[in-house]
C-alpha cells in the first residue's frame, strides 16, 4: 500500500501534546515540521521559542531549540544566525511576545533585514497567563485585564503587525494566513515553506502571521472559536501577502 | 613583547578579540562607548560580527543567542545599562551559557552621573538578576589587569558554561596606559574552542544523534531544583579561583580593603603612610566573586587594630563582605566617595592617620 501521509518525524514519539482542545499551535508546529523535512533541513535547524504556550513545544520537537526571554526572540535569533549563518533559525512567537513586550526587537530585526524566519501566531490574547489583553485583542473583546471589553479610548486599537512591518524597506516576505479551514492550512503550509526557502536563499527577513484561536481564554468551545475567528478576527486581520520579493 | 599605549575600553575590546571573541552586541552609554566603537571596526577584521542593538536588552539577548552556538561572545555597558541586561544574564546563568560582559561603572542610582563610581558591587557580586545565580566577577585596577582579566574571562566562562563579569569603572575605561597584549589566538584555535562545544551548542543537530536543548527554565520543578543544585556545586568550586593582592599586610596594624580603582589609589596611600612610619597594608580583591574572605579572615587580630574599607560608593557595599570575614575581631571604618566623585590618596591618608592617632 502506498503511504500518502505520515506523522512528522520532528515530533517526539509517545508524547501527548499539552495544547488545549481546539488550539492551533499543534497544527502550526506540524506544518513547520513537514516543511523542515521537505526542505531536508531538520538537522541544521534551531528554533527560538517565545514565552507562553508555544514554549510547551520544547518537550515535543526533536530538533535544536532554545527559549528566549519574553519578547526577545528576534534578538536571540539575530545572535544565533549572525554567529552561525549555516544554521536555519526561526522564531515562534505569540502576539503578546512579538507585538507587546518584543515590539522593539521585532521591528528592529525586520528593519535590519535579518536572514531568519519568524512564525507569528496571533490569537488576540495572552494564553498561558490566563486571557489578559494583548495588543491584538479586538475592540470590545473581553479579557481578564479588560473585563468590560477592549475600550479604544483607554486601550487603543488592535495592532496589525504585517501592515506595520510593511512600512519598513528591508523585509523580504510578509504574509498573514490562518488555519481555520483545510484550504487555509494548505496556504499556511505554502507560506511557511516560502519563509524558510527565503532564508536558505539568503533573502532576508520573512514573517508569517497565522491568525489562530484560543478557545480556553476566549471562553468558547473549539467549533465556536472557529466561527468567532471567521466572523470577528479575519475581518480585523485580513489574510494575504503584504510583501514578497 | 612590546608595550603599546591603549585606552582602557579599547584594551578590554582588543583583549576580548585576542581571546577569541567573535561576536559583540552593544548599545551606546557613557563611559563605555569606546568598547563597541572599537569592536565595530575590529571584529570584521578577524571574521567576527558586531551588531549595534536597539537597546541594552536586545544587545545582551543577541549575545545570549550567539553564545549558544559556542561562539565566544561579549557585551558591555555601564551601570543603569547593566541593570537592563539582568534578565538575559540570569537566562545565561540558568541555561549555563558562557558569555562575558563588562560594566564600566558610573555613578548611581538611576541614571546617576556619567562619572566613575563603584556603586554596582552588590548587583555584580550578589544579585545580577533574578534567581540567586552567581558569576565570577573580576575587578581590575590597571589597564594591564583589565586586559589580562578579559582575556582569561572567556576561558573561565567556557570552562564553567557561565557568564563572567568584568567590573571596571569610568576611570579604567577612559585612562590610557602602556600595556602588553596577549597573543592573538589563531583562527584554528578559535574554531577549535567553538567546535569543542558543539555537542550542546545550538547549531543544528541530527535528531538521531540527540538535539541541543537549551534550558533557561524547566517545566519540572524537580528538574529546576536539580539545576540549582548543580549551579551551587559550580559556585563552590570557585574556592580555588580566588585572586587577591595582599600588599604589606604581614606587619600591618591597619588594613585597607579596597577593590578596582579605589584599590589602586589605596596602594599609593599605603606607600605614603609607610614613609611616615605608619604600619598599614592593603588587601585588594581581584576577584570580588569569589571574594577572598580567607585573606581577611586569617589576619592576626592581636596585631591588626582596625580596618579601613575604601570604596567609591555611599553607602559602602563591599564592607559587608569584609565584615563577614572580620567577625567582629576589630573595628571597621569606611572612607568613601560616591556619585562620580573619585577617591583621592589624601583622603585615604588622612583617614588612616586619624585611626593611628
């Protein structure tokens, strides 16, 4: 019988993921693993994990990994890549990590055109710490630190990182994707592959933003989360390619 | 070997390159700017990398990253800038990443003043970040010592897989003195030093051979506790690495304790007081961590009448370590300046004369 699908070898065997039901981190890590295998670069890849739920992945993946202080993944990746250019380096960061505490590091690495890959997972909320407001939280969306919902007069508006980064000259590739449907998962996979291929081609800074859900902290079940993502998140965070050169 | 005339900051930077440092990231702050400036042109000459970070925070995290590849890496700053580096230094200590950083200290607290001071002693030796980790901390008193200590610091860092701090001050960073530089390590030697760390280094491994897994934290509290115990064992091993200058202490009735630039000024005060017939000596820690408790503890307190602790910090800080060693066996006095005011020989001389009267 012809094998048409197999589990990515970049996941540890006999390991049960601790991600919540309906969370998309597992899907994103799987897509990354498949791309690393396709490009035959698993044995030269290192991931810089941000702080938050994504840090759980350190126990699940089989390849080189480190954890950065909260928000500093793009600075840590800069050091790794500059010191050892043959290593394929990517950061994996949530929205609090990349867009709040790490905003300076993200923008500055992008502005220097650092030759690594950023996987930015945007679910509009802080996950591991328990549903606090993020820079990406939607207007009116409730958070444990904005219990009446995000109020623009007090909290400002959601930050659109692809659009902000698109103001810079240096970045090579910026795309926003989602994993809410099989078709979008396939698109996300293509975007991730391109972001790694760019690094292999020494083309510079590539970032893939992936709009995802957080059922636990959104207070919704997995299916309701998908509906919320489609009806509320995607209108605020339109999918598409912002930069490709 | 020929002597050349170098500014302290540039001498530290050149010593780092000669020791095999091939990555530096830093951010402007006075009085350490000559370190990043020098390395921005020097590192590319030896195939190394210089990055001006967007902040002290970013710079030290770049070093945290670069050092994880086994590359000898360094950052520098001054006082309030060093505070900003604390988080990543703590990460390095937790993940056991070898790196070197220099504090060309200035007045504090806060933004303080840009002038030389020794107000970061406690931060340097006791709590350079969260979590109770420790580092070897070298306190040079001359540009030559700064060179020798920086050169050796990379070896200690790699031996221990732990950060090492050069605790200097604005005087040492900006004065020019003749120095003898150590040999520049060859590219083959530098590569061998890096390759020796390949097993744990974050360079990409075949998963079948075991991945590099850098752990600044652990999900298991038992694992984290074990890491703390391992660190404790490392810190205990430094007993043999203590460095101290003991100057004319054998017959001394008065002992001055001072480190770094204050120690150097105190030495000239000892010479002047000895000419007056006052039996005074100096104990100058060259490593302030590990601290040379033994040198002070073993003094003959039937002879030693008093200790004068000299620091450019108000309130005094190193005096707490001196007290731990003296154990109430003689009075301890202080002679202090702070906030960027530099210690003078005359002030120390007068303080000792007052004790001797």
